């Protein structure tokens, strides 16, 4: 989900704070304190960032936090989670309260430039969609003229909604709330006909409704929402580790390396696989990153490859049953593609 940019004095202040925090060197700070402080969704977004009754976190974004910890410490449990709202996530990253943001956040040019973040990987390709009660009999978003639409304020979801309805000459009544929980409650109570947010979020929110089968997600995708981790600018060493933690999970899926077979694959005759798993005697990939040569092995052994993470969190192994689609490997018609790890 995207949110409006912080501008003026507030934006300048957090940008300055971010520049100071980044200059200190996040990797060194993380190693010194012994854990990664990861900003995640504070609204318990199932499949991406949610906490169970025992306090355990799970989700696709959470797995990326765990992968970074596995790469840095050889231990995926060395993560502390900071639950954040859409409004609070950017100041938390800029101020140094968190080391990385993995909170279904869209990569945009203004976030790269004006807010001073760096993105370089997409762990979920998404887009804004619509959910409606099945009893309405609606099959397309183009049938929504005159509808009351629940939407979260302070987000570009709200702006995309206005643009889509204007472009298609449709009338609508926005029903706007600041917090996602308020939007959820309003839709559940029937105060609006439609709920709009990132489509992945709709799948998650539908599961939380009293009768999920009574609601349908329409086929239209009205925006591009490449979701991925963000770090502060001017901290390339830390950006490298966060980026390559994701790419290691994708590369492992490409290689056919899983949690179950990763130890067996260490003896592969394929030099690319041996290098990936840190089995080449003269390699320096880990050293160059500032971490152990077994960094990728530790990620896959403890977290799994990208396909495994996708399946258990949002795919066929989860209650959400989201198809891979754009998030399939590039070899299978999707956009997930890892640069060479060599």
C-alpha cells in the first residue's frame, strides 16, 4: 500500500535524521546490538506480517526479515519486530528506530528521492483491487458506479481510486478512515459496498471477515504496486545485504534448492550451486558483503527458498490460496528473477 509523502519541514527533518542514521553504518550497528530491528505491518496483515496469540510473527515480509538475520548472524531468530501503521512506517525508518522496513511498501520514485529511501528488490508484485459482497452480483469494477467505497486515508490507494473512477466516468462515494482496522470494521458492518486496497491485502482481509466466502475480489488491477524492503539512503553495504537476502531465496528456487535438500546440494557438481552455498574454497562473496560465506546456505536452511516462503504464507499451503502470477519465477512466466550470485 502506498501513502502520501511527508513534505515540508517534517519531511526535511526526517530526511536529515535518516542521513545521520545511515552514515553510521547499519550493518555495524546491527552486529553490535546482535539483532535486526525490522519494521512490519502493525495491522496483522495475514500472509505478510501477522502475530499469533503466542506472539510469534509470520508472513512473506517477516520471512525476509528472518533471511537478513540468517545472512548476518547465521540465526534467523535474531530479529525484533516493530509493528507500524502506514503513517508511522516512514518516520520509523528515517529516524533509525528500525534497521529495515518490510511492510508491504510500494517502491516509487519519490520514496527513492524525496524521502531518502533505497529500494532494490521486489518481494511481491501487487496492484490495487476491489472486494465486494457476493450478494451484489458484481463481476467487474466497471459496474461499481454509484457505490460507496471504503478506503484508508493518507494513501495513494485513495488517489488511485479517484483517478480510476474519473477515467471511467463512474460516480462513487468515498467512505474514508485513517486506520485499516476502521476500514475493515466499516466494510464488515455494511457501511460501504466496496473495499479497495492492494489485492494481496484484500485476500488477507477477506480471511478476517465472519464469512469470507460471502465476498469476492474483482479481477481488475488498477495500479502497479511493487512491494519490497526499504532501507535508508547512503548505506550501500546494508542495502546489499537486504537486497541479496531476497535474491538468494529466488536463486535457490531457480536452482531447485530447498530447506529439505540444501545439505545434499552442498555436494553438487554444479559450480554455481557450490559457490551459492559457500562451498568454493577461494570465494569471497560473503567477505565482500561483510558476512559469512555460508550466508545463502543459512538463509535457505532456516527460512527456505522464495517459492517455499510464498507457498506457506500466501499460496497453496496457506488459507489465502493466491496464485503465483507475476510472482512466479521468470522461467515460468513471472517477474521474480535473481541476478547472478558470483
